[in-house]
């Protein structure tokens, strides 16, 4: 077995890995919010004021740094005033997103979501309604949540149990308005955005505003239309789903690599978007790239959870198994997020519970964690740390000739952390880590599985989980053995 050499350059810091790169996304879609996060008062599942306790505890350990809600496509139907006040007096509406329509009792609303964020220690990010809303409605939500003034809306907030402003930092102006959020063309949406953003800035000039981006032509047209008003934008939202990896579990080796290639390509999308920002704006006002939906979307994802009756014949759905392959793909994405940490201002996995690339799954009163959950945990030491370049040489290769072992590294006050991924489908790899200094007191953990198709499930919740990793000292470096399709984090002092 050849050894891959990984040289970490502590003298060339890339930038800070913002906690916002470890965000999550919760939509009123399928069983994400209802069932997954919220069981209300009358369910047999233990809860804290309606919030599902087992899910809460699992998410507290993730950690969840940032949470976007209520959509997604749902956001452009959502009227926030439906979700405040006494639960039994809240209106029942059609909950609509992505082809699924449900009866929505609005029991999980603004206060419940913000309480969840408080319990998780997550920054809240509210996505506003452009598709069926108005600038006034979104201004009112911002005033209700953030204003310190004594107004009818802030009195309502107080009487609903929140005497102090919530100070929600992030506000999205619509979602995918090129599609489900109104099928706008870029110029028409941008003019709408300009109006919304101008008014929102009057209500709370500290709120960070997120404009809906899309592909390169849309993004170019958006900033050309904004012209001298690009200072109304704080973040440009883009989404990236990986959809070309064949079936969710029974994929071929070729499909395994195809999915990983898509995950890898996410970084190129971020870089291209950064180039557009650099060329189309004057750069006086910083604009971050908000990858506020990312992850795997398998072709056979189901509308509802296991054992549920399919309520509609849908061409696509939102529940899928999370394999070890999906976890490897997430680790690859994080490598790119860290390299792009100077332009990427946030990233939100789609979605937090039960839906799509979820780290946490539930069925009835049972909960299990997907391999992707553990990949998030392996990356904990990088949160808020300084990203460092990793130079890779002489390793074992993938069929396309690229290195099987890749890595991301960061420096925090208490030492260095390196997360290594062996992307190879079937072969183990050996890696030798070194830095400009010498390495000592190394500690490691890894996520490995018998097969890249392995999943956790209600029947076998701990098939894939974190394991100790042995790290062998080797002169001024360290040697690590990585099983095929595995991810490992090594932390050490220098
Ligand atoms: O995450 C599911 C859906 O995917 C979201 O509602 C939408 O924004 C995207 O198309």
C-alpha cells in the first residue's frame, strides 16, 4: 500500500471557518418540522413544550450553528401571522411545498422555531414570502421579531411571551423565485427584491438580507439589474443538490464515484459565483455566498416515512436512506467549504430531520442517526478555527487518477485538527501527516463502514458510528490507516 503524504502549512492561513458553514435547514415539508422537530402537546413521544426531546438532544450534540426556516418552497406560501398566538386559535391552512399539500395547523410557528434555535444555540434565519406575500408583510415580521420599539406588533410579541426582541440576524427575501417561488425572470425578481430590501433596511438596518440567486446567468443579470443598489444584498443564496449518483442504496461503483464527483463540484460552483460577485459588484459592500440548501437528493426519495401510506402519487419525494456514501460526499463538501471560507458565508444542509440528506431520522418514537450526522461531529474541531492548506503527494489513486485520500485542516487555540477522507470504494489507504512543526499528543476518531451502502435504521440504529482511530507517531509526523470509504479526524498539539 503506498502512503499518501499530507503536509499541513500552518504558515499560510486561508481564513476563518465560520460556524455558519455548519448550518441546517428545516422546512415545513414531509416530516421535517411536524413529526421530526415538533410533536405538539398530544403525542406519545416525549417532548419539551412540543419539541421532540430525543431529536433535540441529538441536535444539541451535532451541533446546529444556524437554522433556516420555514422553507424552501413553503416560504413563498407562508404567512407568519398564522403561526403566532394561542395554538388553538391559529388558522388551519394548506401547507404547500414542492408538490406536497398538507393540512397545516400552524402549531409550529415563529415562537416555537425561535425557542428551538435558543435550545440548540443556533442562529435563526427566516425565509420570507415573496410569492404570495408583500413587502409590508415581511417588514411586519421583521418588526415583530427584532424591533425594540413599543408598537402594536411588538406588544403582540410581548403578549405572546417574548418581552425582548429576538434579534433574528438573517432574513431571506423569497426562495428559489426562479422556480417554485413565483417563476420570476431575473430582472423582475430583482426589482421586487430592491423594493423589499429597501423597506426592510428601514425597519432594521442590522438585519442581514439574503437575495435569491440561481445559476450563473441569473446571478449575473441579478447584479446587473441591482446596479448601484448591490449594497442592499448581504448574502446571495444558491442551492446545490447532488442528484446523479444512481439509486440511494444499490448504487454501482461507478455511481458511487459519480455522486462524490458532484459533491466535489460544489466548490467549483461556489468559486464561479464568487467570480461573478467580484466582477458584477463594486466590492464596497461585502456580499457572502449563502449555500443555504445543499446535499444528496436520491431519485427514489419518498414523500413520507417508512410504513406511511403514500398520500399522493408524486414524481419525487423527500425521504431517503442516508448511506455511508452520502456521509463521504458531505465530508468532501466540507473540504471545499473550508477552502472557500473567505467567500462562502453560510451553508445549510437540506434538511435537518427526516427529509433528504438528514442527519437525524425518526419513525414513531424511534430515532436514529445517519452516517452524515457523524461526519458533522467529526468536523466539530474546525468550527470557528482557521483553515489551513493541505498539500497532498504520492498517494493511492481513484480510477480518474485523483488522490484517494484528501483532507482539510484547521488551527484553533488548542491545536490542529485534520479531517481525512479515503474516497476509495474498496481499498484501504495509509496517510502520513506532517506540519511545519512537530506533532504530538494525537487523538483520532473515524467513521468507517463495511460497505459504502451501509445505513443506520430503526432496526439497526448503530450499524455505522464513530470509532476510535489509532494514530502512530512517525518522526516529526503521524501515520494513519484509513479503511475504504471512511472519514477520520485527528486532533493534535503542535
Ligand atoms: O429542500 C426541498 C426543496 O428543494 C426546497 O423546498 C426548495 O427550495 C428546493 O427546490
